[in-house]
């Protein structure tokens, strides 16, 4: 018996089925969340830019292959780590701003007046 049966699917149709089900669960949730965190007047612009995310990911992936041919594996690992940390920090910033806007608190840089 294979140690990781799901990682070594021999039937490509089963792999496509799993990927399709995952995408069907992920995309509506992501679009709903995006629609909630954006102001109504900017919603269409945000959705259009969000449509470019996959194209950007493809470009970064191709760039990563080219850079990986030049840099040693330790440098590539450090680069991936830094990109991951930047993604976490940016996600945290967005969630903090979203929480402030939703609760009605002052935005960063604005002084709050308390009586």
C-alpha cells in the first residue's frame, strides 16, 4: 500500500474532480468576502483588479523558475519565506483596517475624540 494515497492519485479524473470541488468551495467565499470589505462605489474596480490575481501569480511563478536557475536553493528558500511573511503582514493590515471600518473606530492617522 502506498504511504500517501491522496498524494499519488493514479486516475487524473479523480485529481481534477478534487481540484474542481475545492475551487467551487473557495471562489464564492472569496468573492463574497471581497464584496463585503470594499466600499460599494469601488466594488467593480476591486473585482476587476482581483481578476488579475491569477495572471500575476503565473508571472511570479515563471519568474521564480528563472531566478531559481541562478540562485542557490537556500536563497530561494529565504526569498519564498520573505514573500510569505510579506503576504501575512499585508493580510493582517487589511483585516485590521476592515475591523476598524466595520466597528466605526478612527482610521489610522486620524485622531479620535473622546469626551
